[in-house]
C-alpha cells in the first residue's frame, strides 16, 4: 500500500471513529439530580423547578429534585448530603448513562450552603462533592454544575476528571449575583436556562451563559463573577440532552 492510500485509509478510519464516538455520546441516557441548597430566597427553588421541566422536555425521565424549602424539610427530598447519596443510588446510573448534577445555592470558598444539612455544618464541601460524583458517576459522561458565589472552589482534583464537565458560576475568590427576592432566578441560573434552547453542546451552553452574565454584570460597580469551567478530554464536545434520546 503506497503512502497516499495509507493516508487516505487513516483519515477514513479517524472520521469513522469520530462518528461512532459522537453517535455514542448522542445516545447517552441522562439521569439527573437537581439540588436547591437554600430557601432564604426563592431563586434557587425556581431554578431547579424550571430546569427539571426543561430536561423532561428533552427526554430526561429519571430526575430527582432535592429542596431546602420548608415543605420538603420532613421528606426524603430534603437537600442534605445523605439524601444526595440516596438520590444518586436510586437512579441506578449505568455504564452507558449520563450523570447530571446541578446545584444552586449560596456559597463560600469552603463549599456550597446546604441549609437543611445540620449533620455537615450546612456545607457541601468540594471533598464531599468529589466523593459523591466519583462513587456514582465515574467512568461515564458526567456534568456537574455549581451555581453559587465562590463556586470555582469546586474546580479541583477529585471533582474534575477527563470524563467530566464541571461548570461554575464564579471564580473561587469571586461572588456571583442575582440572589434577590425581586428576581425569578439568579444571574447564572437565569442565563443558563435562557440559553439551553440555543445551544447544542455543554461547551456552547457555557459560552453563551458566560456571555449573558457579562452583559448583565456590565452595569454593576462590582468585580465580575467570571464563571469558570473544566471540560474533560473525553467529553469536551458532549451534546446536551435532546428530545427523543
């Protein structure tokens, strides 16, 4: 086989392999846990309620919603680390499934506020997040979204992986904006929810969300939140859930 033929064959194999990989990603069956970690303002609960509806419209059937609202405080859907474990366990996430975790709450550099979780000082730490996501989502396409002040603190070893996308609303040392009674969503959640239908991949969604936030923050006399992300090599072009998956 001469050099030209060998090169053509190599290109064809690469194209076919890429097509198979893309097809496999498109066929991911997504399973999701959505967490509103605090109820001091309604924006967090509003976000997970809306996102749950959007995901169901895109064919995601297995969704667990954890809430910090008073009506959930005596039920199994109370937003605690223990119930996060139980929710993920109940989903039976298989090797060919996609794992989506979405958290929205207040935050600090120590982690995410979980106001109902008295056993863990009301905080979901990066270490706890890493343990959970590695136990239930390792070895399959996974997306972790953390919408909170200082949420860039979750971009660290143990949470970030080559088969995982991690999206955060702010740099580790920065706050995010929009946690107000007058708003339906905080800035990050609102932008992400608005841009889902305009995006094909998680990467595109993050880019659009970040641009949306930059526009909203342009009029503030504050340091910008600068949302951060990590895209694992195996999932950098991972498509969003889509209807009919």
